C-alpha cells in the first residue's frame, strides 16, 4: 500500500520534474500547456497542433524536447513526434493530399538570426510514418516558411530563397556589400515533383522600398551569401481560384497579389511606397505573416483576406512598432474604390508582441484560431472576437517556448508504436498499471488481464478503465500468494464499438519503480526496463 500512496504523491510534484511526466513513457517530455482561458462550449472540435522550440533567447527555458506535438484542449498529450521528425519543425498539421488525410511538416536547420530554416517538407500518414519527402525543383534551397497544399491536394507551394550577387551601391551599400536574397516560391506537383510555377522577388520588386535597412553589421550585412540582405522575406503563399498567388513579404511590410502566368504584380497592399489601396490608421500593419484569401466576389471587385499582423519589427528596433500589440486581421479590399477596411481584428487576451512568426486559421465553424508565434501562445476566438480558449505553450516561469505556426483540426491517428505498459506490485497485493499509446486517437477503453507464464497461455480478467488521457492508470488488488509462478500483465485497447485495436506486450509485475528510483537518486539499469517487456500475445 505504501507504494501506491507514494505514486499518488508524485502527481503533486512541481513542474521542475517535467522530465518524468508518464510512467509508461519516461522517455517523453512534452511541453505542459499553461491554459489561462479553459475551452468554452463554443470552442470548435479538433486537436491542437504546434511545433514547440526554445526560440532565440539564450536565457529561455524549455521545452525539454523541441518538436511536433498534438494536444487536446485540456492540455493532455495526444502525440509526441520527438522520434519522427528531425531538427527544427514548422507548419505541422493535417491536410488532404490526393484524397487521403495526412500530416504535413517542414523539417530542417534553423538560422534564427536570419529568420530562415533550410530543409525539406515531409508527409506523414495516419500512423505517423513518413510516406513522402518533398524538395524544391532544380535543387533550390527550401526554407520551411511555407507548405501550402493547393489544387485539391495535387500540388504544393514552398518557399525558395536564393542569395545572389548584386550591386547594392544605389541602396547605400559599401564596398564588399554585394549579396541580396531574392525571395521566391515554387508550385510543384506532389506526385511527380514537376515544377508548375516559380517566382522570385528580385525579378519584379525593387529593394528600394524595403522596410529592412541595408546595414554594414548584423545578420543581413550582405558581405557574404549567408548574410545576404533579406530585403523582401516572403513568408507565406496562397493560390486563388483564378490561379494567381497571394504572398506576404515581411521585410517589405506589404502583401502582394501575383499573376499566376507572368509573375507580374497585380496589386500591392501596404508598404512604404506603391500600395494600390489607401490604408487607414485602423488597418495599418507591419512585418506580417500568413496572408490568406478568404473571399472573392463573383466579379472580383471585392476580396477579403486575413493575415497575422506582428505589428513590430523582428529585430526589436525601437520606434518600429505599430499599435502596441500583435493581432490577427481580417480585412476587405475594394478594387473599384481602392480602399481597404477592417472587418475584424483579433486582439490577444494578454499584451503579446510576436516579433516574428504567427498565423491565423479560420475554422470550419466560423471561429478563428491564432498562434502568436514568438510570443508562445495560442488563442481561439469567436467570429466577433470573444476569447474562447487561450494557452501558453509551456508552464516554466521563464518560458520562451514558441511555435512558427499552430493549428486546430480534426485528426484520426492510428499509432504505429507498441502499447507502452508499466506494471507495479508489492507484497501487499496492490497493483498499479500504467498504459499509453503515443498518437492513437481511437482507443476508448483499456482492458487488463493477469497472465501466467511468459507464453500468455492463461489469462485472468482484472478489469477495464475508460481512457481519458494520454496515460491511463489502473489499480487493483490481488492475492499474489495464490497465483502460482511468476505473473504478468497485458493491456488491450478497445475502440468505441468494443473491437480490439491492439495489445501490449506481456509485462512482468515489478516492485521497483523507475520514477521513485529517479527521485531517490538510485540507479535504474537498462536491464530493469527491458525486464518489463515480453513478446506480444
């Protein structure tokens, strides 16, 4: 009984022990969401998808395991992708490709000071296995800013920045400053990799009116290709019904519509020069992300778009802020009148400034899910701007955890991993079983059996428990003195119809707990953990 009491006590330990959240999966250390506005009844269905990482502050704490995660509204873990994707992860969430529900994720290396992430785009199936890796046509560099599936899941938009030698004298460049970054994107066929369209900023838009000054020092000093002047910084691309493209240029502080045939600029919104719309003070924006098309009238006169307005400069330079706090925007463009007007602005429930990153997702039921980028939080709003849910991405006091984008979506996952079980028992006959199945969304009930011998030929029903969280804890009492020979435990996962989805390996009862040993400073050898595992039934 003392063992069971000790286990209950551990649930009250502080977050400093976040590296041992699950007894059945001590290898997993996901962020702990700090939910300040619990989900209301009008919050839309679906899981939360984020890619937590520590950001750029050297004093930041957490997450212990950066990577892709799926959470429920109560902060409970659904899936940790720590062993599935490599490096910096972004744009993680569900989509449909060729009629099949899949997960998309960009993975690669992060150069935080440059705001660039080089890598590739991965497609994962419903069991979280990578089924396709997408790369740019022509072996272009791929930055993971964008991974937008278009044309009914047949093609994808990806960002392709290219550093090029360039005479920067007319823009104030000194001797030796001769590199500029030409932001670009490609549309490629997902199945074949064929290049369908390619565009580069330097072919169409002058660096003259960039909102990012050319400086002789810093990460964009232009003295080499890695430090090329990032005058444009494309960070999103979307495709409209006519085959044209909407792009966001952070370092131009402007949004552009691009002709899908010629690549010429159709219109520009914002920026210090060249806007085709008069921007009133209540619609001013700066260093924005995630521009998306929401509506186009039949004759094309009216367009409605959304975007995440960072309202500040990514380099934290004084005097560059607009409006005090970051926000998500929904605006209407009138092409006849040349005006832009506010439909709705979604303000953060706390004073958040996302100096970089961020997105605004319009949900099927009308709510809006906002990820606050570098500010490290997510919020769900009603159409009218009411806060329905708000959470920070970790619970450390000095939390700096952030996510480039975040999403809410329905998802059905079938774990390709084995069911994880830890079974504890002592001489009093008290037994505690801990079971989890990383990524599985379909288990409704866990059923437990006592098994004699390592072959599992005989088994005795112990009971069952409704699954309500990532790890399920089951307690029972046994007269172990009446059980001949060594006994083992097995757990079965049942869906809502009572069908068996999977079962654990045969697991021996142990009177040792790796978590207790960890707290006491005792050793817990690898063979002790391996002793828990037995071949599947």
